C-alpha cells in the first residue's frame, strides 16, 4: 500500500477540506447566540441555557475516539463525508425542533451537529498536512486554521442578523432559527456532495491505520504525569473559553443595563476579532519568549481580567472580558504542543485524549450558569474562568521547568 504523501499540493482537495475549518467555526460560535436566544424563547435560567454548550461539547467527547476508529477503517475522506452528513442532519433537525417548540429537541440536534464536527476535526487536520509535500505541511495547516476564527465571526454575525432580530411569541422566537440552520444544512450537504465526486490523492482514501494507538499505549499515557497535567489544563482552558464567550451577551445585559442583545453580540464579534489578532501576535512573540513562559504570562493576565469582570462590572468589566480573548488565543495550541513534547510514538493517541478534554466546555459552562443562578449575578460567574486560568498558569509553570 502506497502511503507516501503526494509530491505536489492537490489544489482542489485542499480548498474543499480547508473550507471545513470555516464551517465548524460557524457552528461553534452560533451557540453563543443560541444561549441568549433560547434563554428568552424558552424562559430559561442561566444553568438551563448553558446546556446548549453541554449538549454540544458532550457530542465532541463521545465521538472523538469513534471518529478516529472510523478513520482507521475507512480513511480520511470517508470520515469527512460522514462528519458532513451528521453536521447537515443535525442542522436540519432544527426545523422540526422549532415546530415542536422543544428545547430538548434542540439540544439533541446540537448533539448530532457536534458528533459530525468530531469526525471533521479528527480527520481534516491530519488530512490537510498530507495533501501535499511534507515540507510545506505546517504552512498548509496554519492557512487552513486561519479560516476557523473567520467562521466564528461569521457565525455570530449570522446569529445577530438573522436570529436576534426576532421579538414576539415564544413560538416565533424558536422558529427564527429555522431558516439560518436550513441554509447551513444545504451548504454543508452540498459541500459533502462536492467532496464525494472530487478525486482525492490515494492517501485520503486509504485506511489510516496509524492514526489510533493501542490500549497498551493509552495505559502508558496514564503513567506520564506531565502529560496528564496538560490534559487537565486543556479541560480548564476550553471550559474558560467557551464559558466566557457563551455568557458575554448575557453579561453585558447585566453589567451595562440597557444593552440589547444585538449590541452585545457586536462585542462578541469584537472578542473573536481580538482572539484572531492575538493568535498572530502571540505566535510572533514566541520567537522571542519561550512558549511555556508566554502561556503562563497570558494565563496570569486573564486571571486578573476575569476578577475585574466579576467584581467591577460596567464598561470596565466588559472591556476586561473582551480583552481575555486576546490572551486566550495561544492557549489551546500551546497547551497541546507542550503536552506532546517528547511523546514519540505516543503522540497520536495522546492527541485524541487532548481533543476529548474539550468536554470542559460542557462541564464548566454549566457550572457558570449554576453559579449565576445561585448567586443571582452573572458577573460572579466569571470567577469560574478565573479559577480555570489559575489551572492553566500552574501547568505553564510546570512545563517551564521541564
């Protein structure tokens, strides 16, 4: 079996796969709008509305390893096609969920979407690196990843313009999500059809038998303390990121009375733009500052910013919360890379567990909602991400000494 990467870039397949990074950015950050929208449409408290992220990230958690096993059996392209079909099916389910006016139905639809995204993220990242010469693999992957924050910004913009504009009966509020998600489903399923009929290099369709570790390798991972600390740090980081963005619209409504949801959504878009800028600036800074040291510095700054958001409020607190996005920008890839340092043959199974750590987005977003409901203040819920960044800081200090 020939598994050598192609000698030149397969242009059309690269374009088709790169677009996937944009698509899942749209889906991920539309959730931030849905939390605010469903809270009003179904008269939910903060814990209940936060279940949007719990259902979504639980889907990722459940399907990360099954996606890798599927890819092992059917190859990268097969995993991409199944992921797109699940993504599109979940988006289509928003229509009957709105007709039934069922919050539980919506959560189930989000779970299906996330299961599809688990397949896409597990397969698209390594596939991009293999659709061309190995010496330019990092450049291709960085280019593909640049489309992810663009998709995130687009997702919030779609939500603000097509969903948050609605104001009426609860049924009308729920129905406002039908058209946006129908359009998403049509685009996603259409893209699946394009990929299905496009000829890919052999590497995309051959069994990716080297992508999943053995049970013995997973047992070895649990004996590596430094790596496990990285998994824990990733859990807390993702929880902080998802929680801050999920409740930013809600936070502004409480911290700056009179702020409507569409205006607050504009600040969420600003946060995502700041996040994207931070990714480029942070990467440049790593040329002069050790990654672990920079990670620790950014985590410490975010502890302070979250405390300001929790205890001060107003425009100052809002500005602090928006600024956290800049300092979050380098955290996921930096924790990922530091955790895989010197892992050798264990790197691939170790990567799957780091992806599963995004279950933090489900657990900690719900915890923030619970803190808000029990305390009567969404501002105090920002103490949760403050604690999360303390955990990231602790990991950074450990990694810096290694």
